[in-house]
C-alpha cells in the first residue's frame, strides 16, 4: 500500500463522502464492505448509503448512515498525524478531574513551557531535545503516571475518539484514500492503546501518543506565540499500528479456521 495522493485533508474527506453517498452497500469496494459489516452488523447489499462531511470541529470527519443508523468516521493521511489539540489550561482541568496528582501536573507545566516556569513567563526557552537531556528523570516520572492503566481509556476517549467538544465517539478511523486505505474500529483503538502502555519511550507519551506543545517558539516570533499555550497530541506511525491490528485479527481468524473454533470473534 502506498497511501500517497496529493490532496488536502478536506479534499480527502469530500472524496470519501462522495464515494459513499447514494451507493448501495453491495456496490462498494470489498475493503469498505468489510468495514461496514463491522460497524453495522447485518446489512443487505441493496441497502442505500447516505454520507456527508462533518463541517464542525469534531473528531468525526464524515458520517455514514444506513437504515437510519449513523456512524462517525475520522479520516487520517500522511505521517506524524496530529489527533488532538487543546489549550493547556483546559487540559490541566481535565487532568485534575480524572485524578492526576498535583506533582505530576507541575512537572507537566515545566515540561510544556520549558522556560523554567509553570506559566510560560520565563525568558530562557529550550528545545524538547535539550529538555529531555536535562530532565529525563522528570519525564520518566510523568510517563509512569500517565501510562497507568486506570487512565488509558479516558485519554483515548479525549485525544482520539471523542475530544472535548463532541457528545459522541467516532466509530472508526480510516487511514489513506478512497483508492487505498486501511481502517480500525474504536474498540480496536482502545485495545491497541492498552497493549502498548508498557512501551519504553523516552519522550512524553501516553501509550502510542506523544504529548508536546504545538510549538515552543524558540525564536520568539509573535505570530506563533499562541502555540505555546496549546497542547498537541500526535500519533506517529499510525498506519503501522493499524496494520498491526488488522494482522492480529487475521491471525485470530486463521487460528479459528485451523482449530475449528467458530465462536464469535471478540470486538
């Protein structure tokens, strides 16, 4: 798979919506058909699909409707995918709400601004690499707290599937383009992130997600100063991780065929 096409993210969403809208289920590509069965269960080849682009800033980029049931889909492409951005102030409120301790929150603020202060008022800003070199122990302590299993579903919900501006989670993520794509359901995202909680990573992370300022603005450019007060969550190598999930379930299906186990596949 190449996953390569020179279009914008918005154009990509429009192409997916245009491809689905008005089609009968039986006339979509086999890869789409597999996803639709996963999302809707029992559907008929003659059922018609409605699809439209979500114009608001939510995790769902398109909505798919079949027989009155709507599913939200997030669409990604490219590398170094940003899956979430929010102000550091609102994120700190969220940390406190779910029970992150004040010592960890203080470490996070020092890390985020990297200027020796907890509010971004310091004059000596350093890069993330320089911060890791000097304060790796502090980052390790944060990673230990953030990667506690009791928090992971809350983080996945906020950063990937629902966010802080929507009432509903997305039902699946598509990576790629209409002609060349892979997908992962929300249940599989939760499972994947739990499996990688114990990965050894030196940067600040939650499972496969990296937490960082939108920009540290080391050259003090007024145009980008606001970026220092935004937290960006990135999911690097998302395509590799989705392929990991698809291979995992293909292996399970193959095992069942070999053993004759016809029990329902776990979601």
